[in-house]
């Protein structure tokens, strides 16, 4: 019985030993002088240069690449940035082609948008003219009262101030829309130039709208 137990223990120990040997790992790397070293551990300074993992038979089972340098990291980040920009441009191009099939389509859209905004500006200028006429009438009335030695009513003065404020507000709106037109023109021109590239077709219409042009 004891002999059987002893045999079992020996077999178990042998299995553990064989398993330990099979799982043994060694490391091969270059030291600071460039010489190849095989060791059971890898120094920190050597691990950054990359190393190989060997099994108990001395065969390479895994290669660990060297840590990237700062220049490599910079180049990698730059490559990823360019890839991201290219993907974003691809998405923008796809959306652009869904809106326009030819650069001239974008030119016509530009003309329509600018005409719309310029029409609003003309309406606001008309409102200014009307308000200025009302202001002139109130100022004339106030001047006549002042020349006759009579006191100008507060209601008249309030109305004059209100009309002046209205004119200033409308002028500010016109300035805002004029800047909006400039921004829209810049955005559309960029789209038109991009369309010429991705469609390989040039626009045939002028960027500035012709008053005689009939939009379809």
C-alpha cells in the first residue's frame, strides 16, 4: 500500500516537473551594447527595445515589438489625423453629391438664396423709407411747435425716439443679412469648387447672379 502511494507521489512530482519545464520561458534581447542576451528576465531598458520569448526548447514563441519612439508616435498620430480628415471629407462629398449632380446646380441654388436675402433687404429698406417719412413729419411738427413758443408734448418726443430706434434696428438687420449673404456666398463657392473636383465637371454659370437669368 505504501509502495503504491509512493509510486503515485513520484508520478505526480514527475508530471509537475515536466509541466514546469514545458512552461519554462526565457527571453532573448539585446543589451545596451547591442549584444544578444538570453535570460529568465528582461530589464526595463531592454524591454523598450523589443524582445523574444523562448520556450524550453529555445524556440521563439512570441515576439514583442520595440516601444515606438516619439517621432513614430507623432507620425502615427499624423497618419490617424489624415485618415480621419479623409473620412470626414468622404462623408461631406457624399452629402454634397446627394444635393447637387453638377456644379451648376449649386450655382443656381446660390443665386436663389442670395436673391431671397436681397429681396428681404429691399423690403427692409422700404420700411426704413416709410419710417423716415413718419420721423420727418414728427420732427417738423415738433419744430413748428418750438418756433411758435409752444412746448413739445412728451408723446411727440417719445414717438420721435421710437421712430429713430426703429430705423436703427432695421439698419442693423440689414447689416446682419448683408454679412449673411457674404458668408453664404463663401460657403457655396467652396461647395462649387469641391463639386468641380469630385464630379470632374466645370461650372458654366457665373457665380454672380445675372438679373436677366431665368432660374428653372
